[in-house]
C-alpha cells in the first residue's frame, strides 16, 4: 500500500517524522512516500536534516509575503497534481496548517482516504488560533480516519458527529520525537550554541556568583500582530530588566511582522539574546536548559509538559487545555503586565515553581507512531 505523507511546516515535520520512520520499518506492508509544500522553507529544512528525511516531492510553494488565499489556491492545485501522479492508497497529514487543510480537500476530491494525525484539538474560537482552528474543523470533516492524541480530543470529535469507530486515541507523536532527541548525544552545533550563549557560566551580582535562570521565548502567532505583539515584547523586556540573574533567549521567527517589533523593543539588552531560529535538536536542548518557557506555540506547550518545564502561554486560548488543567501551564495572553506578574511569581516563589514544574504524562508514552502504523495495518 502506497502511503503519502504531506506536510509543509516545521511542527508538522517534527510530529510526522516518527510516523514516517515507523512506516519505513514496515516496508513489506507500506511504500512510504513524502511530499512537502515548504510552507515554511528554512525551518522545514532544519527538521528534515535532523530526522534524515528526504522528500520524494518538494513543491517549494513558499513565496515572500504570500497571503493565505494565494498559498491556499496554489497548494490545492499543486497537491492535486501530486496525488494524480503518485496515486497513493492513503494520505497522512498532521495538525492544523493550511497545508493540512489543502491536502485533505485535494484528497477528498480524488476520493483518496485521509488519516489525520493529532485530530480533535479545539479552542472553539474560530479566530484563535487563526487560521488553524478552522483548518482543524474542515480537516475533521474531510478526513477518513482520525488519530486523536488524547481522550479529550476523541470526545470533541464524537461531539461533532464523527463516527467513533473511525477515531483512534494514540497519544501525541511529539513525545516520540522529543524522546528520540534526548536519547541521543548533543550535536556539535548544540554544544557550540551553548558556548556562544554562555549559559553554563554564573552571573556575578554584587560580587556574588548566582546561577542563571534561562527564560526561553517563542512567539509568532498572526492573531497577535500589531499592538498585542508589542505589549508581549514589553513584558519580556520587563522580566529581563527586573531580574539580574535572568537570561532571555528568543529564537526569532523569520516573519518581518515578528522581527521588526522584536528588534525594536528587545535588541540591545545585555541579557536578551535574539537568535535566528535553530534546528529542532538544539532547540530541545534549550528547552531542557530553561527555567521557564514563554510561548504561543501549541507544540512547545506539549514539549514543556514532557520536560517538566512551567509554561506561560502567550495566548488567550489553547487547544491543549489539559496543560492548564494539570497546573503546569497558565494562559497569560499578550498582556505585558500579566506576563510580568506570572513570570515573577515563578522566578521568586519556589512553591509555585515546584507545583508547575512537574512532569505530566498528558500526551502519551512515546509510542504514538507505532500505534498509528499498527492501526493502519489493521485497517488495511
């Protein structure tokens, strides 16, 4: 059976990599093929290199300052042509990107079964995250089988009328991916990055050596662009201003609407390191080294829970409410004052920090990819 995995962004690649590797282990049952849209070119290529994935088809659809309608139109057309040429028996997609929605639609037009990995995540706010919330809804309608990471996701799909017999709770493949990284020795690149950032050296305050507390930041969501994003940046700067032992590390997204306010508000601070996006392996090492994580990324919320790192969620909603309910994450939005208050609490109150820094087995045991492929084999 020919299975075509289609993805376009870094998070999709990270979470589909364990599935692709598992398909390749069963080459007697599956012919595994990979198509990338390169919705995020540079950041996608980093992950392909880490997991040694060589696409069979690279559509290279990335364009400077492309709009969602432009990308959507080109993606549906290009993916449709790939499906006609490849003639897969199955298509696998992951997550909530525009690539995912376009692939599901193109496959539906050609009546090709679609398996949706990480199905059923919901905020129930159509504009947050934007456009991902609606991408997920549309994909659930179009998909044939749904691989839900949690029982909550399964229940959300059933509530929307999806046939329970076509929903499988597998865990989240992010756990598979992050454990494979941590089980391997650090790369030379990761070692050099830590030296360049000087993370192992203590800070001298008043002649006393004090260990650094690393605050790792990622923020790039389009619903925050404009004044909310500037408020977010001011909150991050305030954390660095008020805490001499804090070092902020912010791998800055390539989008100019992110880089411009970040550089204007945060550059020049002696303890704020604005770096280019790093590949997945060194980023996992940075998360492991961090004291707290501030992010608007859904995947990083999950990774923080695996690593036992408190996470302040720079959004008003999350499609991973399990993290908030478990007490290891808090929604702080883009409000600079709330960001500062909650960060200060974690930096200075050990009881609060300990309560939020527990490991939580919310997203599975690291065998999600095996379950997904075993389910495919059983279905076929």
